[in-house]
């Protein structure tokens, strides 16, 4: 990005001086967790901000930004940090993307065409969607920050911001999120933990690629439901990625090999499903 002036992080939740995970705020370097070397090159930044989650390379972000230059540089910066980024340019498109895809985090501009960012966020929370949201905005009035956090944002950056800072904030929010307990999903001997992304099959750990995990998660989220190839392709790819004609089959084959040949059933002419066994919720 054409380097915008770096701004030191000053915001934290409710300005209480304590982050959601109970640590002191980022501007207090004495809060760095003892015994870690994170941030040796940035001594003023605490480990909580600089530590990278192990799964970062698998993280998929939705960027909602109508300014082409800002959007382009933010997307490039986050891609260099190893994130997969889908970029939409208005509020309605954001809602459409969220309805069709699973994202780990949303970066949300407030001043947007078609639907304001705050309205998108409020609606999302009203529906019970807990996706982490970082607001990006040119507005720096205190009332806007408060309204954003009240509407359910997890963090907040005021433009112009530094891309390194953005990346650090995103990682911090994702880290807090992954510390939150989410119930494990168990289907037919398979247990999948959406928070830690750990998978076991009849008690044995299973190692999956990011896309294999995403595909499996789609099935076990809705056991008994038939998912079409198109639905599965959407789980596998960002909007601007090419999808090979037999890609879904390739991943299904891989999952069957790692689990059991009949774990995922073909439903002729319609798609695939993981059947719901009797006695499982
Ligand atoms: Ca805007």
C-alpha cells in the first residue's frame, strides 16, 4: 500500500484498558506474556498482538470496501500475510457473500453504497451470526466507534491505518475467537472441532488440508442434507479462483480415503451427503 501514516493502536474493547482475553491493552508493553519471543523486532507490541495463529494460512476473510484503492491495497496486504480474501464493494453484496460462504472474519467499511456497514453488522448480529468483525472507517468521531462496538464489532481501525497494524489486529481478533469455546460436532464416529479445527475419526486424529476441512465441515454442519456440487464448490473456493471441473470429486475422494469409503454418499444426479445415523442429534 502507498504507505499511509502509521498510527499506533489506541482502541481496545470498551476502552477499559483490558482486552477481551483479560490481558492489558496493547499500549501497555509490560503486559507481554513472559517467556515469549514474539515481537522481538517490535518491542512495544505485546505477544498477544504479534503471535500468529497456527491456522492463519487457512483463514478466509471477507473485505467489504467501496474505495478501490483502499480495497486493493488491503487485499494485497492481507494476501501477503497468507489470508484468503474475498472482496465485495457494497453492503448488499456483503450480505450475499455471508449467506453463501463461511468466513473467519469480516473487515467492514462503514460508509458503503446500497447498505451502510452499521446496518449490515446490526442485522448480522440480530440473526445470531457471530463472525468476528473489524470495522474500517474514515470516521473517527467517538460516537461512531461506540456505535460500531455497540453494534457488535470486535475491533476498529480508523483510516488511514498501517497495513502491518491491520494484519496484527486481524490476527489478534482471530486468536481471541479461536480461544472461544464452540461445541464440537459429532457425526457417525467423526468429531470435528470448529474452533481448533481438530478432527478425529473413531478416536484417531485425522489430518486434513484447509479445503478438505472446509468441505467436511459443510457436510457435518448439516448431516442428512444433500449438498450439490455447486454448493460444495462455493465452500472450496474464493470468488476469483478457478474451479476445475472434477475438483469436488477429487476432494471427496481424498476425504473418503482418510475416513471411510462410505462416509460420504453419492446421491445420483443431485450431489453428496453424510447420512444422519439413528440416535445422533
Ligand atoms: Ca466507504
